[in-house]
C-alpha cells in the first residue's frame, strides 16, 4: 500500500509539473570594488583621523576613570580652550572621547580622531650645555670603637688512653 501511494505521488508530480519558462539572457555586470577600509568602519575598526582640519589638539588632561577628562583644542587659529567630554566644540562637533594621546570628536555622527602633536625633538648635543659636576658627597667619618679583647681560646687537654 505504501509503495503504491509513493508511486502515484511520483507520477502525479511529473504529470502535473508546470512548464519551465525561458529566461532572458542578461549579461553579468562586474561587482563594484569595495574598499576594505570602508568595511572596517562598520565594525569600529578604524576611525577617521582629522589630519587637515581646523581643529588642533594642544593638550589632554585624561582622568584615570574617564570622568573629568578634558581636551585642550584650538579651533580656526583661535586660542586653545578646554572642552570636557560631551562638550560642543563648534556647530555639531562634540568631544566624544578623551584618551592620553588622542581625542575622538563626533561631527554629525562621523567620528574623527585628533592626535597630539609629536613631542618636540631633543636639542642637538652641541646646543646642550655640559652638565655641572656634582660636588663630592662628604661623609662624616667617626672613629671605630676600640676592639674588645677576646679571651684566648682554650685547647682541650690531650687524652692519653691507658690500656
């Protein structure tokens, strides 16, 4: 009975199968090249660095717990001002994050990173003055205490065994 039902179902599906429609041949277009750097931004991999912007990071006061951190930023050649996290620098530009060596600004939802300028290079050896010699440390010498006489060690007397 099971074999008869399976056979009827198979032949019924073949008999009542709709005709296949012809598909129009469409030339395949090459997929556009997607830059990998753009995909990193989707997952927080890269943050755009605001290199040529009107903002210059002059200094950072980064708190250990993140609260109370302040960025010192100069805008459009103006004197530098201190901005805490969440403060508006200009227009729709806000300080989003303050780290020890950089600050992240949010400009209309786009994150931009301002790095601290590299420290000024050390002066050349010819410009450096010779270090001043340190005066010698003088120690107060105190006379050593007189030696305490020690009693001479006693040698045990030899034992003569008698037989």
